[in-house]
C-alpha cells in the first residue's frame, strides 16, 4: 500500500508539472450586469483564456487575456416585480464582451461590454398589451474601459465607465467586491484548476428622473478555471490503474 501511495503522489506531481507549462486554460463562468440593487442579469459562457503571457500558468495570475464574445446575449428580458423597484417593470439586455487584457498584483484592466440595457418603466418589457410608456436605455460600451456617454431623449442620461478590477468597485455609497482565489482559497495558485476570479467594473449613470437621479450599474465577470478533459481522463486512468495494481498485489 505504501508503494501504491508513493506512485500516486509521483503521478500527481508529474501531472502538475505538465500543467505548469501551459499558457492557455479553460474557464467557465458568467458576465453579469447589475442595475442598482436589482438581481443581476447573467450571461453564462466558457472560453480558453491566456494567463501570464508566455510564462507558467500554474501559479498566481499576473496577466490574463480574454477573447471576444464568449459571453453574449440578445434581447434577454428580466421581469422586475419587486414593488421597491418601481417604476422599473423590467430589464432587456443585448450585449457581448470585447477582447480584454488584465494585469497587476490586484488584477485589473480594460474590456468593454458592447451593447445596451433597456430599463422598462411603468410596465414590463415584453408587455404587448400595455407597452412601457417610457424606456431608459443604458449604453454599456463604456463599461470596463472608461469614458462617458450622453443621451438626450425623453429621458436625459449620462453614463461614465471605468476599468475592471479584482478589488472594490463603487458608485456613490453602493459597492461590489471582486476577488482572486486559488483552490481552497489559496491565492498563490489562482490559475490552477478550481481557481476562480471575479472582476468588477462600475458604471455611474445619472438621469433627469428624480427617483433615478443616480443609477449605480455594475459589470461582474466571474471565471472558474477547469482542467482540460484530457487531463481529467489521464488523472482518472492513472488512479484506476494504481488501484487495480494495488488490489492484485494485496491478493497475492
């Protein structure tokens, strides 16, 4: 049995050494848009991301490159029924992420969210019988990159964006926290399988509606690193082989 455990340990170390040289790792997760205290609209997806440039991918994430559009949705409607959210009757989201690059000890950088969130006022977004008498269109293109955008229609609106961060993003007194965690919350191994990252970005939205003079909007990018299918198969086959070998030796 002692030999079996030793062989298993050596196999796991060899597997880890092979992974450490990889620069591309698969990540699953979601891109979320949160308007004030309303539940976030989340877009699930997965992508192969590049970590630490051309260096090792088995340790802490120093840089991360995200491809364009693994997270995308068109015309997604989220009904809002909470009376405390009045006069908002729903949200309609059309968006996708652009390519982005993040770096630094506290990971951060630029990645725009291309699209719009339509805030349906006084009625649900998909109410064909009684359509919303007014809509508040919140452009998202400045989210995650910075800069401002102004619209003058029935509702005057200004949106100011900012870069992404794994730290804290705040709009006025409302804030949301990002993070970087490795397996079992070991921050030094974020980029290994089971590591996770949350990047957040604030969007300051102001309007000429008294009850919505300031609307805090946040982008939320959640990534969870997963092992490649081949790695899982190799690990499973290796463990199964060691178990069979151990049983045969025990029977002898």
